C-alpha cells in the first residue's frame, strides 16, 4: 500500500501491477496494491493488474501488449524486481519515462539504467530474528506469536529522476 501511496502523492493515478504468484507473500502484495487504490480512490481497473510468468521477458511482453492496446498507465509496480526490470525495459523502448517500483531490493535493482526503486523486505533483520526465534522455541522458551518487520522503499533513479 505504501508504494501506491508514494505514487499517488506524486500525482500518478493509473498504476499497473504485474505479479507472478499467489503465495502468501504474493497475496499480501496484491492486497496491498488493491487497498492502496481503494484508500486513495484510484480506479481498480482489471486491465491494470495481471498475473504473468516470473520472467523479465513475460513482463516486457505484457507491458508491450498493454501499450499497443492503448491501455493507459502512468506508473507501474511489480511484485518482483525481475518483473519490474521487464516493465522498465518495455516502457523505455516505447519512449515512456514512468516510475517503476519493484519488490525485494535485489541486485537487479542496481543493475538497471535507471536504477530501480524497490521495496526492501529487510531480510538482513528478518532472517536473524527468525533463527533466534527458532533457537528459543527449541530451547523451550516462550516467543511472541507474531513479529512484524516493516519493509522500506528504497528510492532510486527510476522514481527520483522524475521529481527533481
């Protein structure tokens, strides 16, 4: 929802969302996208969210299809950096300069030109906490049932260049 908020605050109202899986995490990302649209009274256009295979090529192909079909979008979010790279490549090839946000803050985010804005899941914090909880459980200690580690958006060129 935070990525929709970030885009909305900058005036983007037609936000494409591409995702690859409906795992628990994938469902949460899709839910966050839809809740963000609802919260900011943006249209939930079924033409603007699509499940595709987890490849850069699939993201490029779907983005190109949408552009050729004259389906308008002013920004894009992808459930994985890999998909965001495909969106970015297709929009740049079409001569468009739109903000693109990926997820996972992978090395791919830094290898693109412009560098990709991405949501960091904070694995550097999450993994040690999970291991420590498991150790505590195995030692018979009580542990909280739920721990929330908030992700953060790492703004890079794919977003910043548009707002200087």
